[in-house]
C-alpha cells in the first residue's frame, strides 16, 4: 500500500477550482511521524492568498451557482462525492496514514467511510428541510424559511484531518454555503486528493477553496476576514478562545469543538468484559489522540483491582508499530513536540504522587518515529493535573470511587464537558447518571459511536454549539421570516398626513 502512494511534492492553496502554483512563500515541511522524514512541502497561504480564497467563495455564493441550486441537484453532486471518497478510500487512508501515524486499518475502516457517510447523511437531511407557515394572525400569513448563511470558514485539527473536515464540509455544502477550508498545518497531505474528488464530483469552482498554513497566520487571516460569515472550529481550547474572540469581533456565528477530559465510569453492575474492551478502545484508538478519549477511568472500588490489572495487561500487549502494518494497534504520535508533551505528563504524574502501572518512555525497537509505550496510572485525587488537563495521547488515568453519586461528582469536576462513558446494567443508575452528568454526549455501554444525526459538541471548556443533525441545520442555515397580507392591501400606519 505505502509504496503505491503518489505523494504530492508541494501542497498549495486551491482557489476557484485551481491549485495555486508554488510562489515565494513561507514553507513548512510535512513530516511522516513514523520515520521523521519530510514527505512534502507546504506553501503557506498568507493574508493576501486567504483573501483570494474568501473572495472566490463569496463570488460563488453570490452567483447562486451552488447557493441557489436546487436541493436535488446539490444532493446528486454530494452523493457523487460520497461515491468518489469510497472509490478512493485506500489512497485517502494511505495518505492520511503517512502523515498522521494513525493505523491504516482505523483510517480505512472508520475515518474514511465516516467521511463518505457525512456527504450522504447531510445531503439527505437537506433534502428534507422544511419551512413554517403560520396562519393564526387574521389577514396575514407568516412564513419562516431557511437559507444558506454565506461563506463558511472551516478550521480543522490534525487528529482526524479528512474525517473531521468532511463533517464540516458536507453539512456546509448540503445547505448551500460556499467554503474555505483550513486543515492543520501538520496534516495537509490528503487534502489535495480531496479537492480533486470534490472537483470531479461537480462542485462548482469557487464553492470549496483550500488554504494551508499555520493557525496564527493562515487561520487567523481566515477567521477575521470580513467576508466570512461563520467559523466552524475544531481544535484546542487555547486557540479556540482566540478564534472565538476574533469571530465575535466580526459578528460571525461559530461552533467551537474543543478539548475533553472525559470520564469513563465503570460500575460493578456492568458487563465487565465489554467494559474492559470499551475502556481500552476509548483511550487508545487513534493513538490516544482523540478529543473524545475516555482518559479518566472511574472504576468502582469493589471491582477496581481486578479491572485495573486486566487493563494494564492488555495495555502492555498492545501492538505498537508501523501504522501501515495491519496488525498495528498503536502507531507513532503526531509530531515530536506533541510526543514530548505527552511524555512530560509522566513526570507530572510522578511528582503528583500517582502510581505508574506501565509505559512512559519511548517504545523500544524503533530507530526513528515518535513511538511511545502507552501509559496507565492510578491516582486518588481528581484535582491532579493528570485528571484536569487534556494530555491527548495514550495516557489512561484510573480513579476509584465507592458510590454512583461520588462518580458523578468526579465526572462533573472538570473544566471540560465533551463526552462521558458509562458502563452499567442497572437501569436506575444509568438514568440517574445520564441526567446528572454535564456533557454534550453520553455513551452508555458502548464506545466511540459517532453518528451524524446526533448533534456533537461540548459544554463548559469543551466548546459551544453543535454540529450534526439539527445542530448542523441551525448552524449552517439562516432563518428568514416573511410577513404577507392575505386579503388585499393591509392597513398601514399613515404618517405625515395633515389633520
Ligand atoms: P489546535 O487548536 O492547535 O489547531 C486546530 C486548528 O486551528 C489548526 O488548523 C490550526 O492551524 C488552527 N489554529 C490554531 N490557532 C489558530 C488561530 N489563532 N486562528 C485560527 N486558526 C488557528 O488544535 P490541534 O492541536 O490541531 O488539535 C488537537 C485539539 O483539538 C485537542 O485539544 C482536541 O481535543 C481537539 N479536538 C476536538 C474535537 C471536538 O470535536 N471537540 C475533535 C478533534 C480534536
């Protein structure tokens, strides 16, 4: 697979249906985290180039070529995008694997099919969009309709580049918006192919534009551009706050899909074998680099020792290796800075008095690549940094509790509120927990089941707004109210007529 991939040597902006030729710009190497070798060169879009991309989106929007296209025609194009993503799934998964280090199997079986399904779901949802007609008021009818918002700035992170970007793109396009997409500067590799797919499917020129570069340069220029109407941002809390403030200055609507420190609650009433599988997947899939990672594992004292022993044994047995190897379960971390950050939390854990069960260093047997041994620690206090800060790596922290109430208190004692997991077959406990836990999504006796019908997003520091299902309808459409008299000319106040 790896040897068949055609890797683009230069990564440039895509504007009005064309890739911009590399010019005298700032460049950044695009790195393969499994070899630490440069794969390609990113040509960063500066504010001028971002302006060209936004203007292309604005022109296409105003022209109506997509925004006023019939929903049926838009749906046909978006279903072709779905089909082409499926057709090119191996190539997309391969490029993404090269650049992210996420195991190829996970990309091929989960991320890329998920991206394709976004185009199916949102185009079908848009085809069912309805307005309202109110006839209660005598002499008038009042209609409420939904229209596309305009130019959407879509800013995405490095931990699921194609999947997370397609979530935004599919919804924005389905409701008739034009877009400028800015992927993470660390993981731009597969986007050239994605642009080619969108083009081939029949998305008109200028409706989807791509700019590459760092957040502080390219991302900031995009978020603050006056012709951008909305900003859909997925990333860390620190940059999310900056982007939210910039967008607010320009009165732009936003969704902020930010970090998490999710509690994974395991009660003694759970099916413990399934809970064990679920807890491992929740923290170690995508190399542990997931906003929705079940990173705080809260386990009831009566079952804790046995559960933790089994969890540690399975963690030690995780197959670390080349992300293209079909047997690999844990690939390299995304980049060197990030690897150092994750490993730095081992010292933090030790200094805080946590017990280290396993992992914590570079994995042996690799001359190159950002491979580490997955980490499991136990702690008695949820106040510690390793329970409060997002590590964003293969780092599981156990906390024991006695009662459900205690578990709920610990789960809520966080500045984040993205996801919570709950494992129990006690219906009363389940219904109490789902009522009391303050998060955007709760997974009960299951793990990592994202569905585009289910609005996704967080509370507290995990962000604002929702995308998916009704969340996407609200975000990517603008309401318009129209009042029309029904029985001839309506009485209108007459001003300025002398008595
Ligand atoms: P990041 O915030 O560093 O970057 C995300 C994107 O924002 C990148 O494209 C980056 O270039 C851009 N950016 C950064 N600063 C910017 C600025 N000032 N203006 C405009 N754009 C800017 O995040 P990351 O390290 O790429 O991703 C990891 C983070 O993303 C984690 O915190 C993770 O939890 C979060 N995440 C959240 C979700 C979710 O749905 N809630 C999903 C995946 C990842």
